[in-house]
DNA sequence: TTTATTGTTCTCCTTTTGTTCTCTGATTTA
DNA sequence: TAAATCAGAGAACAAAAGGAGAACAATAAA
């Protein structure tokens, strides 16, 4: 999106209005609305936007933006990958994932991809997506994305006591981990989870 | 629904009004209402909508939309609850659940709510939703909804051999269950899973 | 039976749409 | 200054969509 020309950005913005109304204009219709006189000129821009993944085409079906370009309100950004004991690994291309409203929290949410089997006791497997509500504090018993010593990320149930934060694994066979409160920073609370087979 | 012509969308919208009133208009009646003069022209559109699965025809019974066309295409029906060792319990009111396209199969899909902790080894917990693609056969290794002796439902990985069907639990500590093929009926294949916290 | 209605198929036509091409000018970059 | 990039005009063409009208078989109604 950042490496678009001014004209291309303008076209994307204009197409958003059409998308909001549920329309998919034709080349010549767009030409008229943008003040162009040649469909050939516009076609070059549309082709550029298509290879950039912002526009979807189907022959005879007009021009429509992809979910990625729309910032489709049904989607959330896939921010990165989380593996226990490591920092959250950011993802470059910023894919967006469809998340049903049933799995969304009230506030600002994003999606993390889980790496490794360390959360298996929580029923969260390698490759799963977790939907995280961005928060800096949690209620006891919630499943949180926690950052320990600003270095290790983990997905655990939290118990906050005066003078200590305890992170529980789901499996009672594993002992809970006890930290000083200032070492643990809550990044968000897991409000949903999805898996593809 | 997204790759329809403008005309086709208009026709679907118009048919929704008829559906609400319980009518199923004939071709010529629709022609008049849409301002067309030839039933042949309209027939082309209706045929396109039929192959798209939005329109049902029965000879002499007029034109009516399918259930798929009347529902929100982003949702799937919540058919019932599944608990290991019991028949699938149907749900009366037929709620529909938003299911992201990433979690959907190609064919006909529905959602089941999982009851109990019997699938916990698969990372499927009590209360989870599984997205199931309706199929009557599966490939080895797939996670299937299987009906045993037409009575017990279960969610297991399937292995089909000549003369035997083996259902594996994820936990190797539990022995796989071996059945005669005719006792096991595949109802569908799990293609996705969702959880709310 | 006759009559009307309905669904279907066919050919012909017009309009719309997407695409490619060349040419021109402006702006930026090396 | 020369080259590259962006933007646009205009012409031309192929494909697709949309529609008209005629014709015909099957069915339902009179």
C-alpha cells in the first residue's frame, strides 16, 4: 500500500466508496467518475493494483477491492507468530484473517499464529490462530499473552496476587511459574482461537 | 454471490421479495416485473443462477431461491452437539454461526458444538465449535465425524485398511479402536475449529 | 378435446466491457 | 542532459452480457 502512486491511492480510496455501497464499477464508469477520458489509461492502474493484490477481477464483473485493501471490518491483522519462551516474531507482509464476530473481543484485537506445542495443554496446537484483545491488564484466570523480562512471550492462565504473578499451565502436572509482578507484562488477552485442518 | 452480474443480483433481490411473500413467479411473470419482453432472455439469467446454486427449479412450480441464497453466506448452520459415544444431538432453533472462509471446506459445511473432554487429545475442548464438511468418505489420516453402528458419534482420525477401519485417538497411550468397515459410517470431515474464551 | 400457460432452445442483434496498442506530455531520477 | 517513470488520450478489437423474437414440447386448465 505504501508503494502506490498518488493516482493509485486515489483510485483505491474511490473504490472504497463503491465497496461500501456494494457496487463494482466498470472501467468506463470509473473513468467518468475520476475525470478520465480513456479506459486504456485507467486499465494500466487497475492492472497495477491487481498485481499488488488490492483489486480482484472477474471478467465482466466490474472492479472490486480485495479484503486486504478494504481493511474489511470482518478481518483482523495477523501480527506475528508466538512461541513459548521467545519474543513474538513479527510478520512482514501483514496478512489479514477473517475472524467471526463470535470470536472477537470488545476492544482492539489482532491475530497471532502459534508456533510449537508448548500450549498444547491449553488445547492450542502448532499452527493455530489465537485472537487476542489488546490489553495491558487481565483478570485472574484469563488466558493471556504475557511478556516476561521484555524477552520471552508465552500463553498462560494468569493469577495475580499481592507481590507475585503466577502463570499456570493447563496441565496440573506442570508446576505454575511464579514471578515478581514487574517482570511480567500483559500484552493482551486471548478471546478466541481458530484452527484449519 | 460475489461474482454475480449486476442484473443477476437484481434478480436475486427481486426474488427475495417473492420468497418473503411465499410466491414462486413464472418466467413471464418475472419478465413483466423486471421490464423484459422475452422469456428467453430471462431464462439465461435463471439458468446461470441455478448452476450457481442460488435458484431451485421444479417443472411447472415457478422460480424460487434456494436456502443458500436466502441465508447470510458468511454463516453456517449449527446443526447440533457431538459428544463421544452418543448420537449427535440435534439443536432445535438452528442457530447460524459466522465461519471465516479460511476455515471452510469446498463443499457443503456445517458446525457442531463439542460436548465433553473426550476429544481433548486432539486439541478440541468442551464447548468448541468444529466446522465439518459433509462427506461420506474420507482419506486416511483425516479427522472425521464417524457414526458407529448408527448409534455412537465420535471425532477421530481415520485409517481405512482392507477389511478394517481403525479410529485413532491423538494420544498414543490410548489404543486405537478397530471396527468392521460396515459398522463405521463417515458423516463428514473436520476442516476447521473455533473456540470462544 | 381444445386452449392457455409454462419452460426451453434457437438465432440474431446491440451494448457494454476488458484489453492492447501507439503516441504524447510531464515529472522525476541518474 | 539523458533516461526512466508516471499519466493520459485515442483508436481499435475481442469477448461477454443483455435482450428481442420466434418456435416448440410439456403440462395444466377449460
